[in-house]
């Protein structure tokens, strides 16, 4: 849900992955990579949140040394993988009905 779309800014180089039961983005500045995973039934609220770390970009298989050998068929059909450099990954834990507010500069290194 975006109650105030004018308070949300997502740059063209950004990647946003939301995997939670309910997400409310009140205000967010995203100029990087943000991945949020939430426990079932937990409401995740972004309020005055900012992310400026990381960049994911497509890497063509034909440009790689092995030309995609060893990759799953679905990757070969697609023709590219994602080159992942940094970013923020957050796992939001809680029980059914909990609300978790994410605010400020969000920083957590994304595992490789």
C-alpha cells in the first residue's frame, strides 16, 4: 500500500524486493537495493526510510567466459544472470498481527 506516493522515490537503478504479508510504504527514498522478507502475518511499515547501498544489474551470459555453461535451463533461456553488488537485506520477524516500522538509513550487507 502507498498512502502517499509523493513521499516515495525509487531511482531507475534501484531494485526493490518485498516478500511480506502486508507492506505499507509511507515514505521511502530508494537509490540502491532493498530486499525485505517478513514472517507471515507481520505488517511491515516504511516510514522516513532511506537506502543508498548496492546495485544489481543484468549480466549477459554470452559475455561470460563459460557462455552460461552450468547454469539452469531457465537462466539460459532468459539469457542473463543478475550481478549483485551490495545492498540491504532485512528479515522482519514477529507473530501474526505484529507491526514493524522501518525508518532512517537502512543498512545491512546483502549476503553473496
